[in-house]
C-alpha cells in the first residue's frame, strides 16, 4: 500500500486503516519519506521527443539514445548486491519533476552542441 499524508489527522486515520488489515503475529515494514512528485506526462513526452530528434540526428535508435542519456547524463542509483555496490542508471520513471527537467536540459545542451535541432512541438501522441 502507498499513502500520501498531508497532516497529522490523515496519518492517524491511515494508521487505523492499516491496523484493521494487519495479520496479527506477522511482521511488516512501514517506510515514511518526504513526498516528491514523479515526472509529469508532458515531461515524459518531451523527453522522448528529444530522444527521437537526437537519435535521428546521430543515427541511433530512440532506445539506444535513452540508454545513453540515462547512463551518461542522468542519475545513478546504487544497488547493494552482497558486499558489492553497483551503480546503475536510474529508470526515467523514477525521476522527480526537478530531476527530469535537469536531464532534459542536459540532453538539449549536449544535442545542441552536436548540431541537433529539436522540435519544439509535441503532438498528442508524443511525436
């Protein structure tokens, strides 16, 4: 389950709801963290439109450009595998609004330096 809590009263109500469905004697994990809005659908459309433009410009597929952009320009998340820590690109679906804005700006800067002209308009299909 996932809840967004804005005040103490909401927290108390949600705690009561959770208490009603708990299976007695079984352990549970509850995590509380500050809410961050994930990337918007418009941002996602813009991100993919820019990747298509850049892919067309340099001769790669959109998928290859997405992998490149996330690995070279994006955020890295740490995976803990046994005693090892491995860095992998953060999936774009996990970016916050601010993080995806920064990645879009980096793609724009990098593409512009390579001579890519990006389309300003994105239609209802994200193309």
